[in-house]
C-alpha cells in the first residue's frame, strides 16, 4: 500500500500494525521470570521485606522469582563492569521477563542503593537492550506518612529503560508498623494493594513477554538501520 499523503515516510519501512501481528506468536509455557530489586542495606530492611512478600505472591501465581541482594555492589563506574556483583545483576536482568523495584523514600527520593542498581543495568550491551519490552512494577516503603516520590521517580527510570511499567503501584506508609516480629506483612489494605500490583504484573507479563520484540520494533530504527546498510553497501572501496 502506498501513502501519498505521507511524503516524509519511507514507504518500504512503514508498517501498519494489526491484531494478527500482535497475537501471531504462540504463548510461552514456562513460568514468568521476575527479578525483584530493593533499595536498602539495613539488617531489617522494609523494602526487602516488602519484596519478599511480593515474591511469595508471584510464586503462588506461578512465577519464578529471583531477589538480588545489593550488598557489595559498587557505585556505578567505581569498578569495572566485570565486577562479580555487577555481572550477577546484569545476568539476572537478562534472565528476567519482568521486574519489581521497591525503594525506601529517603529525603523525598529513592535511595542511592536503588539508583545504583538501575545505573548498573545499561541501556544496551552490544546490540542487546537488557530491559527493553520487559514489564515493571514499582513500590516504595515510607518511614512516615504515605508518599509517592520514590515510585514516581522509578516510573521515570522504567520509561528511560524502555520497560512497560504497569499502571498500579504500592506505597506503604509507616512500614515499621506493617510487619510482625517474624518479618511477615500484617493484613491491611496496604498488603492487599501489593497483591493487586503483583496480580497486575503477572497479567501484563503474560500478555507482553512473547510480543516484546514486535511491540518495541520502531519505524525510526528501521529507517536508521536501512540507511546504515545503504552506506556500507554503497561506499567506495578505499
């Protein structure tokens, strides 16, 4: 089909998405793979406890989970990328099909521990983008009243990392009051919200994981790739 009213379009690379294309791939049958990150090194870290509750819920819903322990992870660029903790994190990011990020709010923002983990996950490794098209759920824990500063920042980072951040989110105020002496979360509307968020993450992951390549295929990148190929093929011999 030609598009005479779109003179700036490369007609050969312009694609009209269809429902058949979206649902062309056969659904995967393995358990959805979810990586969970938390943003505190405290011995009793409430962001870690919230992540552990989230992992239990995800596993009950049929997911396979991994929780990354940030202890020992160097500051971004303070060590070479071959550092064992950096490699562990990057391998888990590549393994995953979805993620959960949970940070405490400190001074009205996510913690440096949380940001360092995300900073060590690059936008690309060689020709591969380790987070593009993967799902993301964001959560935060608060020492005082409920706030949404950290989850709002995490959403910005998720978009920057080209992830599909689900609409729902969790913010747990006065987190020190929401866990019992066995480090299990008490029944509450805040716990119910985490159940909601994990349920939504599972739904979006099942919907998107087999279609991430199609969903992240971009006209601008197809044009750029075609132009690079043309330059390479048509360049004069030196």
